[in-house]
């Protein structure tokens, strides 16, 4: 595992804990950190978050997280053992929503197929 990958895993854990226990911003709803990608030089990290709610609520949560970046970096400076704390960039991760939509489509297709097979079996 590379240094960037180890840092990414550490950041994922620490940022998740900070959001859960230390942030009191009313704009931030239920947030889950899905992935962190640290740059090779460890100077920046892209934090992918998934959150529940309407698109407006998700946008509000993202704005709250972005405004909390200095606070989060300050706590990270105290908790992680690195020379520099990476610059953070929060990004909404829509992959879970896309996966749910695909599952819904597959389920509806399976139901239609079952209906069709039942109808054909009844006509034989």
C-alpha cells in the first residue's frame, strides 16, 4: 500500500469521526464518506461524500462541509502525524444513487418478466 493510500484511509476515518462528533453545522445532514483520494505528493485530498436527502439538501450539506474545511484541517493537524495537512476538496458521490436506480430498473424488469411468464403459463 502506498503512502497516498495509507493517508487516504487515515483521512477517511478521521474526517468521518470529526463530522460525526465535532461538527455542529445545521446545514450538514446525514453524511457518509465513501472514498478519499490523496494526491501522490500528499498535498491535497479529494473527499467523496454521500448524503441522504433531496438535491437541495445535498447541496446544502456540501456547502456546510466546504465551509467547515478550515475547522476540519485544524483538528486533523492535531490528530494526524504528517508534516502538512492536505488541502481538502469535498465532492458529492452520486454512485450510490446511480446504483439504486439501476437496481430499481432491474427489479421492475424482473417483475414484468415474472408477470409475462405467469400469463404465458396460464394460456398453455
